[in-house]
C-alpha cells in the first residue's frame, strides 16, 4: 500500500458513512412500487443519483463553449441529443457516408451522457477536461441544483426541452411499465397521474422543473434556449434552425436542415441496429427510447377526470407565468 493510501481509505470510508447517514435522513417515498426515491433540494431522486448530483454541483467547472442539454424525463431528450450531435460534431460534407454518421455508430445517449447517472455515478472525479470542445452534456436535474459555474460564472449555454405534461406522463407510464413491470399488468394509470401531479416521481415535481427553466430562459434568452417537443414536431425546420443558430452553428442551406432532420428522425433512429439492440444504461434497452413520438397520444389513455387533474395542476403551478404547455 502506498504511503498515505491507508489514511485516504479511512477518510473515504468516513465519507461514505457520512453520505449514507445523510441519505438515510432524507424523506423517502416509494415510486410506482418499483423503486425508492428521496427528497433532496425540493425534488425527488433515486438515492444513487444524489451523491453524483452533489459532486457535480460542487466541483464541475464549466468552459465557455460547453453546452448543457436539460430535460425532464420523456420529453424529447433522445431527439435533442441526436440533433445537437448532428449540428455540432458530425461532418455534414456531401461525401460523408452512412458509416461516418455518429448516430449509426452509437445510441445518442452514449455520445451525450447524462451527468448524474452516467458520468459522476461511475467516477467521482471524471476526466472531463481533456474532452474536445465544445463539450456537450445532459442532465435531468432541476435548475436550482446546477453548478454556479454553469449558471453564472461562464458563458456555457443551456438548451432545455419539455413537453405537454399529458403526453409526458403517458410516455413515462409506458417507459416505466416496460422497465419495472415487463411481465405484469401496467401500473394503474390513476396512481401514476396522482404521483405525477403531486410531484413524487423520479426528478419530480415536473411542473416546478419546467417553470424554473422557463423563468430563467425569459430572463436570459441568450443563455437558455427553451424548446418544446410539440413545436419541434409542428415546425421542425424552423425550430432546428433556431437551435443551430443558438449553438453558433447556423445552417448554410435548406438541404443541410433537411438532412439533419432526416438523420434524427424517429423512424430512422428506431431502425438503426445500434438502437434495436443493446443497452446504454442500467440494462434499459436502447429500443425503449423510441416509441410512437405522437403529439396528443394522451387522448388514447386519459379519462376526462385524469385530463382535468393534470390541467388543474398545470394551471395552478403556471399561473401568472405566461407558460402554457397545452397551447
Ligand atoms: P413517446 O413515448 O410519446 O413515443 P426521452 O428521449 O426524453 O426519453 O423521450 C422519449 C419520447 O421521445 C418518446 O415519446 C419517444 O418515442 C420520443 N422520441 C424518441 N426519439 C425521437 C425522435 N428522433 N423524434 C421524435 N420523437 C422521438
């Protein structure tokens, strides 16, 4: 054992005991009979994410040209990652072949990793500083727990995407049913909506998450671009041009825009071998990130009572903010 190692291992065992004690004291709830979640900084998180989130918050040093993508789960993260990869990193020359395409080689979650579940969860001190510029990261964490170096002490940009809450909960419901209950009856939708509306779900409360980023994006539109899944569907060219300009990589012609949209389309990504097989995270199959991608799919599932419950929650949370995710 090298000099000092014994001391550092005692220190780290003290630290981990302190971490365990800290986590044990946090309020806990059971999420959908599938996993425990803890309340920290006003939000609900799987316990294993809290220490990585704290390390990120206290140690991450942003570069001016970093880009942080943020989303509540199931609001278009995979699509946004694919689009940003194409816009910032991939050769889009005429001669580029299918095999040059970064999206053909890996699932988008591999190339833009989620900070708290894929980076700091495996290494407390990851070597992020030798990564080529611009560095692209993703998080599902709320604005209030982002490091100051991202929010205030650098020119790092933030791209936020969100979605109609009714489609978000339906997408979540399908996703978690496929993960937690593959051979069981789906979790009762009424209970899922209840958890969603009272905020006791992974990365909840959804409505607070969206509102915080919305308000910040209104104050600092050059720092935070606020996107909506429905707008990307309604006007893909316009929204993707906006995204590219925000990232400082405006398109040179319409053909480029169309190519990026085609490369990132749900149909194409779903059918790539890399997404039909394998798994990036905790055994979650890559295929589970691609479902229907339809705006208004909630109409096929939510009773008028459940719709009203979600609408009422949205109205009360967003009141006075000019934000309307139903519009
Ligand atoms: P549905 O469950 O409504 O089909 P996330 O990437 O944040 O996990 O969100 C998943 C949702 O985005 C799923 O919605 C999925 O089908 C949809 N999605 C994934 N890739 C997409 C793409 N390239 N274009 C449009 N929607 C996509």
